[in-house]
C-alpha cells in the first residue's frame, strides 16, 4: 500500500507514518522561522589587551539577564570557570540546556586533566570538548524528535533501513537533515576565553561550530551584539591595546547594548591577567570602578553635546533661506 496519502499521514508498508517535520516546511517558511524564532537577548563581550607583552590580559563583561522559557535577572552570572586559566560566557535562549552542555564539558575536562596531570589542556582543546558536547546534544535532540516517534534510534534506523521502503527512507532522511534548520529551537553562543601560551577568544554556537577571534582581539555574543559590535569597533581595535583602554571599550559597549530589549543593566566586569609566576589572576571590578566608568561615559556624552551645540551655532550661520522671487 506504499504511496497512499491522507492529509497528514502516509500509509507505508501497511503502517501509518506521520511526517515528523509537519510535511517539511518549504523554503519560504524556513526563512520566516529563522527571522522570528526566539533569540538570546543578552550580551557577552571579551577583548584581549596587551597581547604582545609578557603579561597579557583579557577583559570580559556580561549582563545577568537569563532566558529559560521566561527572561529574568539572575543572581548567578553568565561567566563560568572551566579551569584556572579558562572561562566561558554563555548567551542562550535556553539556560538549562546550555548549563547542561557546560557541566558535561567540564566533567570531561576534569577527567582528562586527572588522567594526564602533567599535560595541561590548551584553550583550543577545551573548546573542542565543548564543541563535541554541542554536537552530541544536537544528535540527541534529532534522535528524540525525528526517530523516537517511530520507535527508532540511530542504531536501529541504520540496522532496519533495508526493511523500509525507499519512500520511507527518503522522508526520514529529509527530516533528519532538516531538523537543525526547521525544528531545533535551541540557540546558544559560548565565548570561551583563556590564557595558555597566549590569550585566546573562541566563539562556539549550538551546533558545535567554532571560530577564533585572536587576530581581531575581541568577540561579542547575544542579542545585544547588534549595538555592542558597532560601539567596540567605533575606533580601530587590536589586541595590543593597553588594558585600561580595553576596559573602557568593553564596558562602554556593554552599556550601549542595554538599549536592546532583554539586555540587563547589571554588569559583571572582570580582567583576566597573566601573573609573574605564570598563573592567571582575576580582577573583579568593584562598585567604585563602575562609578568611575559611568562618570566617564556621562562626561563624554556631555562633552559631545557641548561640541555639537557650538558646531550647530556655526552651521546656522551658513543657512541662507531661499528667496520667494
């Protein structure tokens, strides 16, 4: 009875097979979904400073807005410690899934470190561990939503493929391939920062793909990057900048990002720095430091208004009304 169709089901080899991805959305629908699906409306920023010196630094900043079904301000920051020299910042639309990925990655990092205590993992090796965990999570969700409704797993799908009709296999294969684009509602960006032989910044997304920002010297993640990126790139940025300059640039970018809905006003601002003994120190900005930074932003704003006021007065003299004649 292969090929007999109803509105939502297809009869294949005597059994009802429901199309997992709702009759496979067309291209127009997929584009619409991409533009309307929930995005992580938070912000995480990292910038390398003094990279060409003996004691390089990384400035990191994040708000405390968390998204997990609802958005709320958390008492726990988005910055997680992976090792004594490596940290991760999380921007996501599902805090529970993201925390699970990082927790399992940390377990793997600790296991490898325990088995080889004399071999220090590089930042990129840690990134690769998180990347693989992201891919594993995607495979689990793909199996759960596409194969499990039909009583299948990856192993049984491969083992029983000869028992299925060609049409059945094509539909399942199509659904498996399209799952990430059409039905994977999880979105995440992980900024992994750390200092081994040199400072590093990596960005990992939910499907495990990652990219290094070591050459650019900075990276921005979350919905707030739409405004934070133009701010941090207002002037040329490079990883050899003095750390205080980087501190101001990162914090200013974070404050500008607050104009985006969902980016919280609270800020965790931290400087990671290499110490003389080779270890990595952590400087957490206090309330007085934040007040000084806010004062600087306000002073620049007031000065800019003053400059433009003077310029506008001069510009007004250049205006010559058109004659009615």
